[in-house]
C-alpha cells in the first residue's frame, strides 16, 4: 500500500468518528494542557492533607478551606496567599479512645473537616470527624483571624464518623440538612435536618439502603407557587436497589427530596420526614447494562428565569470495573418534581414466604397525597402542617417512599460520554458568547487531577481542553465556582488550585483562537491577540458553533529556519501540533514527503536518520484542522536543511517552532545557544559512536519540550501526545459502597426488572434474605 494512502486512512477514521453526532465517544479534548505551576494559583501547606471542604465567602473576599486538622482563610483572588489559619486537632485522649476502638491512629483517628457553611449571623458552622467522634463548632473570620469557638456541639448525624465515607450537607435558612451515617459502624444512614425539632429518615432499607451520599441542593418551589407548594431540598445519592430482582447486589443512582416545612407526623413518623420521596435516576450509557453511579451534581439556575428551568448536571461512573467510561447527564428540575408530584409509587408485595418484590402500586392513593408538601388543597381541608396529616397518608409513605418511574435525563441520553480519566466533580457556568447566545460550559474534575472544559453546541459535544491541575495526578475532590471572581477552585488530597474560566492567551494565532471554539475567548484583530470577551469593548472574531476561521486575517508567514546536519547524522525537526484535532503532515520541496526508514514522521516532528546528501532541502510541517465548516491548513514549521560538508560543517540550529513570543526572545536565545552547543556535542558523539541512539524511547521529544519550558514559552506548547485512554483503576470513591462481596456485576442477567414484570420463581439468595430481615422490623 502506498504510505500516503495508509496515512489518509488513519486520518479519515478519527474524523469520521468525530463527525458522527451520535457518537460522543469520539470526543477528545482539542488541547491537552500539561501541568505547569503557572497554570493555576496553588495552595498547600507542609504536612497538611485532605483539602476537600470549601466555602466561598465572597462577602469577606476569602476562600475558607477545610483540611485535616486545619482550616484556612485564603485570598479569594489568589489562593496562594494565606490570610489566616486555625488548627483543630484531636486530643491525645480522643486519639487513644479512637485507637482502642480499632481505628488507625495515624489516619482515621484525626479530625477531617467535612462541613463548612455560612450562618445567617455571618459566622460559619464547621464539623469534623474528630477521631471517629464527630463534633461541630462555630467559627468566625474577622481582623484577619480565623477563630474557632470552643464550645463543641455533637456532630452525630451531621458529619460522618468515618473520613472515607461520603456525605452531603447544605445550610438552608440556618438549618443544617445533612446526609450521613449516624453511628460509629456507619450502618445507620440518615437524612436529617438539625432544627429546633430535628427531623430525620426512618431506619428502613426501603428508605436508605447502604447509601453513598453525593450532594444536596435546594429549590425555591414555594416561590409564588399557585398551589401554595413548599420549598424543597434535594438529595442525590446511590444505594443498593431494593427493587431489583437480581441475583447480585445492584447499585442504582437516586434523587430524593423533602419539604422544607416538614415537621414530621403526630403519631406515625414522629420526628421523621413525612415528605421523603425518592426515585431512580437513569443515565443510560449505551455500552452498559448495569446502571451508572452518580458521583456529583451541579445545580444550574438562570436567576432571571423560573425555577422550573433549573438543571441538574450530574457525573456518572460505571459500577463494574470492566468499563472505563464516564458520563454527564442533565436533568430538568421540573421533570424530577413532576415524578414526585404526580407519579405512581412502588410497593412491596410478598411473593412466597421469604421474598418481596417491588411493583407498581395501582390501588387507591390516600388524600392528601403521600409525600406531598402541605399545599393550598391540604390547607383547605384543615391540614396546615405535617403534624395534622392523617395516619393513612403517613403509613402509606412510610412503607412506600420509592417512586415507580425513573427519572430520565434531558434528551434521554448523556450529553457527554468519555473513555479514560474517571469523572469526579462538575461545575457548570453559563456564558454569553459573541453570537448573543448563552452556553453552558461544563468543568469536569477527574481522578487523574485534570479538568475538562466542554460545551454542547446543538447536540455536538466539544471538549475545549483538558488541563492538568495537580502533579502528581490525584483525584479532584471538590470543585467550586465564584461568580464574583469568575474563578474556579479545586481541592485534592494534597492541595488546592484556582484557575480562571478561560486562559485565552494560550492561543497565539487567530486560527487557533477561533478553532478553540471557547465561548469566553475571541481574537482581537487590532492587538493581534486572543482575549477574553468580558475584557473587550471591541468586536472579536469568534465562531463557537462552527469554528469558522475564515474571518481570520492571513497568518504571518513562518520564516524558514536553517538546519545543518552531518552526513550520517540524525536530526529531529520539531513540529508541535497546535491541537489534538489537527493532523500534521510534512512536505519536502513542496511535495508530500514520503516516509521511509530514514525519514520518520513523529507525533511532534520529523526524524531524519543517517542523513545522506540527498536529504537536504526544504521541509515544511503543515497542520490541518477540520472544523464543522471547513478544513484549515496552517504552516507550523519550516526548515531549510543543509547537509554539512566534511570538515567544519555548518551551524546546527535547534529547531524552533513558530510559537516564541517576542518578549521571551532573549531568554530563548540563551537557551537556544545552550541547546545548540549541547546538540553539537551530542551530534559529535553520535557521529563518533560514543553514544547509542536515543530515539527509540522518545526521550528526545521530552528534552526539547523542557528546553522550551525554560524559555518561558511553555504555555503555548500543547502536549503533543493525543490523550491516551488511560488505564484507570476503577475504584469507588467511597468505602460505603461495598461491591466486593458480590462483585460479579458483569453477569448479563443482572438487569432491572420491569415494574410488575412477571418473572419465573425468584431465586433465593443472601441479599433478599437479608432484606427480608430488615423489613420485618415493621
Ligand atoms: C488524606 O490524604 C492522604 C494523602 O494524600 C491520603 O492518602 C488519604 O487517603 C486521605 N484521606 C482521606 C480520608 O481522604
Ligand atoms: C452570584 O450568584 C448568586 C447566587 O448564586 C447571586 O445571588 C449573585 O447575584 C451573583 N452575583 C453576580 C455578581 O453575578
Ligand atoms: C539561511 O541560509 C541562507 C543561505 O544559505 C541565508 O540567506 C539566510 O539568511 C539564512 N537564514 C537564517 C535565518 O539564518
Ligand atoms: C547509513 O547510510 C549509508 C549509505 O548512505 C549506509 O552505508 C550505512 O550502512 C547506513 N548506516 C546505518 C547505521 O544504517
């Protein structure tokens, strides 16, 4: 086969994948930005770990950061500036008690800050695991000092005992809503409101069954509600499905909600939620039969619009470790709220003596509707608070908190599915682009410490970039966004990072700026720079939907660089691809170059091995990037290669990509000179055979990239390797989810039973037996 033919096949294949709309899997980030300390403001302190709790205090201009045994107040505009800190350590006695109970003194028996919320009086409420004895406290920040009040409050039910267990909490109207485990063993999960009268969930597996809590959000559904409805608090979590007729334990994602005004029942459900309803949350990933598991959510509301238009963005990961896909699904609040307000319930029915099946409930539903908030209709019937609810309604909901219908995402499928780095957290920001339209930009944290920035343009998923925030790679544990500073804040076990929503200056050419399709950035023709829309009064060139770069002024010509090489010597001509979506190719003397054993095109350049006299000539590296509308070609590098005569030989220049800015020219010259001498030395040694050829291990490309970094042009050089689907260890984020004992989830038949579907006699197994045990408490 002609080499060009094979090249074009390789090229067309990914293109075809990319262009197929229904295949978001072909989605690679356009740019991969490697770790660099200048990419972000970083904060970390020697000997302190687990920076996974954050509170934005925009009113005080600080980011409050909770870590292990310490809290920090950092400058919101630059978190590398520490303004104050306070320690909250466990006492020796607490540590000893914790150790006596069999916990590890160096990890578990410490105080992990887990809860951090603002109170109405401007103080903060903070809780920590406190050596498996959770405690809460009030904290204030004033006069540049963080102060913890010494009166500790019991943190049971608010904060987990176990620092490895997932939890969720939110402060609404000065009341803490928390979802965590109530006891030392972690076996009593609850959703609780700590108010003068604390309200919580029942201890029943039909309410919460080995849950892993993810997040909480409130919705102002009582606002100008015609039905006189109440505000709601939503909880996202995953749990072992009670409704599954399956042989193995199956984990499903859930959304539950309670009404803010819930005071519990009078006799039945005393001090328990009367409004706890939950439903399965689906995020159907084509490749998988097992449901995906929710890991984080973000509530996106347009303040100018009705709450019904609010969206929940959620990230999902697989429950079996045979897959390395992650997904984002989007849910409309009104869809969720409709299922709770109008949907059917599921009900347990005993089948045979020791097995219960959950099917759709089709009998009469009591009035007022079980699980509903107190509304005008109830008030007219004389029921003004949940304490007035009749037993029939309460008994119904006590036994049947699960809705029959599952909640489907908008469009009934994920907006993004990606292989590789496992998603952990998500933030979404709405931005108005130059075309006047508003776009929702997703920022997704991963297990590998990178953050993806992605937008859905009319159904087409486009990943603008993947930026490495933490080095060495470590999971992003928390993500926050401030609409005051327009900055993102990420926390991991070893540090915190702050980055802007966009770094437009990474694009050095108009074409790169426009093809980036970043709604925050546009090309300013006057100054010749890629800049943020929000910083410019002028009209900028931007084309987010199409990536139409035809409006760009003609790019400056790349000046050819002279290169000399000894006969028999080796040379690498560098050509960093400006984008992962671009394809670079080489021309020699204006004709497509024919690769051979001695002329080897690489990801980021061209190797000339064992040069001979015939290898001299003009080498041009052309990059072609396809956008929706057209293909754009641009010369990335241009070299005039001379074969040095015998004797003194010509000057050997270090190959320079086009990316150097004028401001760094001096530095570059120095580095260049050093590199030149190094190369001459190396070339001499290779020529003399003192050194083996290093090409095979690809070290050379790393070397040259490092020297660019020293020259200060690092940020302009994208990683030249296309993102590899990393071999991800698929371990759960939390320890509460134990699918180790029955981990054979890959069995084909382990799937959902359709509600009411008639199956053969169900198989008896441990799970169902255990389940019956729990239910017999009734
Ligand atoms: C805290 O951070 C350390 C260091 O990275 C990590 O090994 C440990 O698992 C973390 N602990 C928790 C509870 O996340
Ligand atoms: C930021 O968001 C909050 C709500 O989350 C809103 O009340 C506030 O007005 C916003 N501020 C700005 C500057 O947009
Ligand atoms: C490259 O070499 C040619 C002649 O061989 C010379 O005219 C030209 O100025 C050189 N260019 C550079 C950038 O050194
Ligand atoms: C280099 O090329 C010459 C001919 O041009 C050949 O004789 C020699 O064997 C080659 N050396 C290597 C190491 O391939």
